[in-house]
């Protein structure tokens, strides 16, 4: 029977003999064989079971030294980390993050939002979560219709501006030609 500290050589996957050492887990005292080198001796001190148990002791959230308020940007929207005792926690994903614009609207109306309710950014800027820029829409069908109407309105406004500019240009050209004929 091998003892803690015994070094043995074993054939590895690549066919070469590698040194292994018997070590004891400081937590459960189980003896096991690990690859012997200076780099991983501290890393492999604990057995798999004890390593998994130790990961649950990791400090997370507000107690973590790198905590910066729990606000992150997911590439599209701002998200806020919620505590489990928060009344709006139910709106969050599996990690406890709630989209910030949905949270602002929920706090504004005083209740958690249902999953089918849509919070629309009036100005189209998804980073602008000011409550005056947010609008609650009952479902995605209404939101789609609403968005299409807004796009059509914006297109009509661009068309009006184009015609106004053309009218002004034509009026200016007419004025120039009238001035030339008078002189």
C-alpha cells in the first residue's frame, strides 16, 4: 500500500512516463494520486468532492470585494441584480438580474410586471431608462403594431420635410428669377 508522499511513474496518454504523487486531502483525509509538478501542487490539494464544497463558500454579491452595485450592460439593455427578498425579484432571470427599464416601470406603477407586458422606449434609445421615456404596452402584438405605426409616422415626417425643403428651394429660385426680370 502506498503512503502519502510516495512518488510513482505512470504511463500517460501520450505514451511517456510521468511522475505522480500520493497526497492527502486536508479536509476529508482521502488519499489520492495526482500528477506531480510544482505548478499544480497547491491547486490539487483538495479532492473533487471537497473542492466542490469549497466553491459554495465563495463570497458573492454585496459582500464581494469587487461588487460595483450589481448593474451590468448585456449588450442591449441595462440589468440590475436583485436581492431575493426584493418584491420585484420575481421579474428577474435565473441569476436574479432584472432589466432596468422593466424595474423602473414596475416601481413606477407599484407592482411587478407580467412576462407578457412590454416596456417601450419612446425615443428608441434602449439605454435611456428615464421614466418619462418609458411606456407600458400590454403585449407584443400591440407593441408590434405600435412600432410599425411609429415607423410609418417617422417616414411620413421625413417625406414632409423633404417636400418642405423642395418648396423652399423652388420659392427661392422663383424669387431670384423675379429679381432678375425686374432689373
